[in-house]
């Protein structure tokens, strides 16, 4: 029994380290495939999450640039995609997408959970209930349509320029909270499906956020998957009244 108790923490750390490492490598590979399949018709969709495919400027385009090149071998660490004749694609750019966009998404999700732990738990519990994802997505679509209608009506008022940024910032903040809760729910689902040992909620959220990033960098379909998750996050925050345990109720008006 002592040996099991001593090896259990090590096995726990090893299992979650492997899962997080696999999710990170998968994100880099999907980002690389996203940039490689950059066609003229669907190019904007592939660049929406991973950014531009080419790093820097070609040396032959910049005069006297050869003297500033430190190592020629770095420039050969790329390949030319058959779907993108404009220049080489570097795997380092896919790694940059993970270390910039992916790390930013992870930081925001973890910050939300640290600042609003009880509200995030309540929202995740509602999401994991029966028909929770469908209700969140439907509420998100309805909220998005109402927001667009409100923006359209504000065009005919004198306070249009003042309220538009406030309304958009409020909607984005709510969607980010919901997206962080979805990431935690995905991590919990991964923990149950793979029968992983129990871990810290932030570590579970880290794995879930990497899953969100992997979905977002799927070639062409990733931007739509990220939009669907954002809309569902918006709906989740609205349905749960920003993670309130009581939800929408007029009981607070009675005293």
C-alpha cells in the first residue's frame, strides 16, 4: 500500500504530462497543415487563427541582407506547399502559433477560472447536465441575433458611437467567460473518457484549452469550430447568468 501511495503522484503527473504533450504536438501539426493547405479561395480562413504562413522577408528581396544572416541552415528548415506557390512554409511558424495564440488562449482561460472559481463551477455543472450543450448553443445564437439587432437599432441614435464599443466589449467578455468554462468541461470529459487520475482543476482546464486550440486550427473548419464554441460560451454565460447558482429568477426582488 505504501508503494502505491508513493508512486501514485508520479503516475498522475506522468499521465497528465503525456496527455498535454500529445495535445500540444497535435496542435502544432494541425497548425502546420492549416498553413500548408492555404488555397487562394480559402486562404483567409486558414490565416484566421495561425496567422501568416511565411516568416520574414526573402533575402533576395532585401538589399545587403546577406551580411545579417547568421545561419543558412535555418532558412532551409521549411518546405513549399503545393497549394501555396507564393513562398515556403516553415514548421517554426506552426510552433509560433501555439506559443502565441495558444498560450494567450490558455492564459485567458486560466485567469477566468482563478478570478471566478465558484461561477465557473456553476456554469460547468449546468453545461454537463442533460441537453446542456444544446441549450447553451441555442441561447448563444439567440443572444447573438439580439445583439446584432441592438447594434442595428443603435445606428439610428445619437449615442451609437459611444454604446457600440461598450456593447461589443461586454459581449466578448461574456463569451470569453463561457469559453473558459467550456474548456474546463472538455478537460473534465477527457479525464473521464481516458480514466485519468484526478488532478488540479487548472491542469484539467489547461488540457481542455489545448483541445479548443486544436479544434481552432483544423484546416478550414477550425475557424467555424471556434466560432461555434464562442457562441456556445456566450449562450452558457447568458443562461447561467454569468455562472450564478440561482440562474435567472425574480426571487432576489422579493424581500
